C-alpha cells in the first residue's frame, strides 16, 4: 500500500469512529429519554444502520474493493444478493458464538441477535465491501499461508 491508500484507509476508519460516537450522542437531541444504556436495543439498531450505511458509502466513494470485469445488471444484483446472504450467515454465526460464550439463549434473543448484527456490521460488512462474495479471496486473505 502506498501513502495515499493508507491515508484514505485512516480517514475512513476515523469517520467510522466518528459515526459510532455520533450514534451515541445525536439521537438524544431528537428522542426524549434516549440513552445508550436505557434504550440499548434502539441504539444497537441506530448504530448498525449508521455505521453500515457509512461503510458502504465510503467504499463506493473511495473505490476500494476488487473491480469486477463483468458489469451487467444481473451480475451486480447477483453479487448484492450473495453479499446479503453472507452478511445474514455471519449474523447467525456471531449469534451462535455469543450464545456459546454465555448469553441467554431464550430470554434475550433480540438483544443477542442485535449485538451479533452490530459485530457483523463492523467485521463482515467491511470484508464484503472490499473482497465481495468471492470465497477464494476470503480464504486467501484469512488463511495462514495466504
């Protein structure tokens, strides 16, 4: 990576940190009684949507990710649907991991799943924006010898 790419990556990550801080502070001006701890389910939703939207916009604006040789509409729709499916599968996987680490299985399903969505937004969505739904690229990046 050259200096320009590193600066863009740093700026994008700083914007994401700013988005998390903004999702904790901004709703209090528009929503009476909003606190991160008191209305934690609403904050999880607001934070996931805010950070996810900003991530996708930043990756589209900064042109990060692998360029696709095929630019047909059906190919783009297919890639989008695959990315949505991978994101949902990562939410289910994170939910299972959180339950295995001790979260209540029955009593707090909503809280646990929204936390899994937040974790997937911060991890899997970034990889989907950069690598796309290419399993070989994911294995190459995340394998020991890749």
